[in-house]
C-alpha cells in the first residue's frame, strides 16, 4: 500500500542546502524580524511608550542626561531631584549604558526611546540563540527560546522598568559566556561575561544577583565536555571558575557601585533597616497568583486601572504564552542528553517560582541572613529566572517534538486533549460573558485559539500531511504570533502629544524663583491632557525638575527629602510653611482643583494650575539665636556647587535645603568648616556675625574610589585572560604530545 509522504516546501530545501553560517544568519534575522514586529507601533507608527514608570522616571531621565552629556557635563550631583541627588549612585539612570548614547542623536527623543527599548529586547532575544546552541539545540529551537524569553514573562511585563530591562537583557549573554568560560577557559568568553555582569550591576544590581544564580545553576546542571583539562570537570572547580567573571564584573562596575555604597545608609539601607524582613519580602508572589502563568489578567490588567492584587501587575506576571506552556507539557525528549537538560531546567524553573513566592515559603526567611541579598525587595522578580529556564524548556520541547509525537495513539490523545481544553476555554468565555471582564475574556479566547491551532498542526502531522520540520515551523509561528500579540496588548502606547510637558515646563521656568522647587501633585502633570482634569485628591509627588516636569526617584535610592515629604503626608506637606522649609515655591495641581490656603494662583497650562507659595523664603536662610529667620542671596555656580552671600547679623546658622549626604564640603570665606544636620535631612553651617561668603560643594570621593576599583577590575580581566590563554596553550601542547606518544606506541606495537 502506498503511503503519503509529506510535501517538502521548496524554500526549506534551499535552506537545508545553505551553509551553516547562512542558516545562522537567517535564524538571527528571524529573531530581529519578530522583535521589530513587537515594536512596530513605536518605531514605525508614531506611538510612544509613556506608561507608568516610563513616563514619570525613565524617559525624563534619559532626555535630561542626554542634554547633560551633550553639554559635556557628567553631573555627579543633580540638584533638581528632591533635595539633591548623586546621579552616579542611581543605576536606573543607565549612566554607563552604551545604548543610552543614542539619545545624543539629533532625532526625536520619543522615537529614540522606542529604539533604545527595542534594542534591549533584541539583546535579550539574540542572547538566547547562542546559549541554546551551546546546549545542543537546533537553530529553530534557539530562535524560539529567544522570542519566548524576550517577548513574554518578565521581559514583557517589566517594559515599564527601562533600567531593569537594561540589566536583565544581559542574562542570556552572561549565562552563555560563563558556561563557555567554565568549559573551555575561553578568554573572549571571560571578557563578555565580565562586561555583561558589569552592565547588569551598574543598571540594576538586583538583576546581577538573579543572573548569577541562573548562570551558576546552568553551569552545575550542564557541565558539558572538558576539552582543555579534565581536572576542571569537578563541580567545585567549575563553580569557582564560573564565579570569576562576576567578581570582575562587580569590580568593573565600581565607578557606579562605590558611590552607591556611600549613600546607601541614606537611601536603601535606611528603608531596609526600618522594614527589616518585611521590606525584603514585600512583593511576594502569592500561590493564588500562579494562575497568572496561564491567564495573566485574572486579577485585572496592568494599566487599565482594574488591578486588585498586591504590588503591581508587572511585578507578578510570569505568563509565557499558552502555546509555549502546552508545548512544554506535551513534550517528552527522547535522547538521553535532552532528557537530562530538560530535567535540570525543570528544577531551575520550579526553584525560581518557589523563591518568587517569598514570604509564603517559610524557608525564605533564611535568605534574610545573606548580607547583600537582604537589601533587595520584591521576591517576585525571581520570575526572571523562571522566564529564562522556561524559554530554554520551550526550545528543548520544540527540538524533540516530532520524536515525542511518533506513536500514533499518543498523538491523537494529545490532539484530543488540546481540542477539549480549547473548547472549555471558548465555553467559559461564552458562559461568563456577562460576568467576566473583557481582558479576562480575551485571555480565554486567546488560550482557546492557540490550543486549537496546536491541535490542527499536530493532526496534520499525524495524518502525514506535513513533516517534522514543517510541524516545528508551524508551532514556532503560533508561539511567535502569540508573543507579539501579548507584548502589544500588555503595554499600551499613546500618541506623543498625549505626554508633552513642554508648555508646562516653559511656564514653570517663567514663574519659578531662582533655585526654587516645585511640588507636582497627582497625575495631572505626568499626563497633561487639556480638558481632562484628574478628579482625584491632590497627592504630592516631589518629582519636578527645573527643566523636566516628571522626574522621579524611588525610596530605595531616593533622597532623604523624599522620606520627609512622605512622612509629612498630603495635608502637612501642602502647608505653606512646611513647603517653604523644603525650599518649595511652586505647586502644580491637576485640573481645576483649588490649592490650600497660602498659595496664590499664577497660571493655568494644559489643564494644570500653577500656584505660588506666599511663604517661600528661598533655598537657604539664616536662623538667629533670637528673632525671625532671614533669607540670603544664593546662587548656583554649577551642579553641586552653591554660593551664599550673607550680610552681618547676630550669631547664627545657615540652613540650606539641600540633602545632607556624604561628600559635601563647606567653606566660609575660603576656610573649611563642619556641616551639621538640620531638621534631620538638610545642612546646617555655623557662620560668623560679620559678612561672609559660604560655599557648599559636592566632591564625591566615591567617584575617584570607584574609578580605582574599575581600573582594578580591568586589570583582573587582563590578568585572567592572559593566564587562561597561557594555560590553554600549555594544555594543548601536552595533549598534542600525548597524542603523538600514543601514535608512536601504536606503530611500535604494529611493527
């Protein structure tokens, strides 16, 4: 009896005949095409990513720093944030990320930000390709791993955290190079791993910890061959060697990390000590929220205002796509090597999810004893390791799919199960149309459609209408389409004009007093839409720059002023006297909301009202031993350098409403004097009774110390690479001599 052979698509035969390099280039091109499809709106359709943290922090940061770089200023101190902030101590600013140099281009900052965001996703997706290939997977499987990792799970959910993405995108590259380094002592792999670790540490240190854990787990689980020296095959040596690039990376990031450590007691350290274990375990993924692995909108949407879970939606979303989940569930790798890799990745994924549960797991409290780890919050961010492990699981499943579907009976059982699940999803959506939210209903429809598509593809394979290669491509197409749709749906975009603070900023610059500060309330200034005032109560948000209207720094790396303003609360902060004590002269409120007494309306711009503080007394004033305080003439010579001219008076103190952080130096008429804390957060300088000039200058020793540490890291990289090259050369010579000796013995025995 004749059997039907599946047809071979002509393009597939041409690809098979191409060289390995050409096939690799084609695979990378597919990754680029899929990522570009995910960012079509921002790159080609004129839309903008102004969602949540992007709008209030990341986008303004990059535009502000680009102007600073263009002016040739590195700005170790940024005066405009709160009561002043050391810029190099904030990794989220991406001060040393090469991608952020794009903002120097004479192009629209909105478009450049979309391009920079796309490049972070492209870096993550392309990094999964060599990692998967190193683990012995096919090119198509490697492409699938890259698409799933970059466009779903942690990476897709955290699109609102540009700095975090800039660090997380290096995880696959660091893991790949660390495995290659531990196997072969390749010097170039060591350099790549060190640079990747440095970028992760400088952009978001917590991501380096997660990358380290995932990379070491992969090294331990996937030892691979040891062609250089079998003595390195022992697990303890492999792990010790794998740690070297991370040590070098931390040293290379010293120029960022050392200034951070200088102020950590005033920022993250103070917060973590105050909250203790509660701070560290805040943001844990609850067991009930594991349903979001299948239905991401079960507890509401990320940006639709209907979220009713703890923390934020994007911190808890580990959804990888129903097609990918179904593929991993039905796959049974046939080869022993794939089975071992599959089992190891399952263990890594499960452990990552358990760690993401945080305080819901009693043993998580033990991690509070780890010195550096206890400074980080939100255990749910272990979803990054889950996403990476699951992406590789999906690649392993796709690589071995035809083998696992060979038995005809098993194939039809899988088809029946997928079809039944699809029907259940459609039925649940139809029956619950009156009760389910629209996003959850779309989740069910998407779930049913993807499972139905997989069932069709597997049925065609079982009927021999398509072959194994076509089945793999079909499954990849379903997964890629679902991933692109997810990232489109999860992170909405807006028209650039929706978020244009330029008119408001221009008016503020006209109204503002020299060196004054602005309190930005509610979300009106963040999203100024004329005619659409924010009806909510006035909620102060001390994030307004002199030149940028929406720059915000969070508590973990924030100025002490941020803590004071939040401790005061809304009503007390908006009291004119309290605001004046913080150096605030302007208040911006959304819509037509009236300001408290003591504030005078100055202007209305774009649906926002600008009020002036009648009690404003400048950024600095003198406090007398008796009598009222007096304002002083103040000027800013440069960022981090203030000068105050004081007339004669009684014995007094100069109070400066600038954050009292380390490395400030005071001089009175050129003579160095001590700085005392004022009101817990500001600076107090003792001054004489006669007229004098006071200079306050920020000279961060941490920057010079950090540069020294970075140079030490560079030296370590050079020394290790030189030593590895010499070791490998000697090992190759020994192996060559041993081979020659073995051949000589064979010839002698034959003779």
